[in-house]
């Protein structure tokens, strides 16, 4: 069974600890086994690339590396907030911001 996470692909998140502390970006992918997420423009690393058909020049490329999900907080209405789950009127489970109490779409 897949573990429930407080983040989803496409969420805007803020890094709360580590080298990239304070940076914000949207989630590109999530690795549920390792509990790591790739965030756009955060935790950049340099990768040495040999020339190939896709990149004939080769060289040093900057790509995003994974960051542990415990170091991420969802940003809702411009503020980082913890996330909770509750049933809405139809009985469907929805995420909500614990800071404002509003539902997160």
C-alpha cells in the first residue's frame, strides 16, 4: 500500500531546512520509496555530460536533485503551512491548511 504524503506533484512548496533553506518551487516528481521529491529550481547539482545525439556539445549541466519530503512545507496563499486531512460535505477526503483552515485544491 502506498504511503499518504502531505505533498503532491504540482504543489508549491518551501524548503524549511538544509542548504536550500527558504527557497520555493513546484514539485516535479516524487519518489515514494526513498521519500524524496524533486523541486523546480531547488537543490541544484552539476552533472558532467559526455557528448551525445541529444546534446552534441556535452559539458556540465545543472539539474535538480531530490530533497527529503520532511524538509518541505506546502505553500498556501503565500504562507507555508502544515497539512491536515478531513472529509468534505460529500464524504471525500480533502487536504486543508492548518494555518488558515482552508481547503487546498
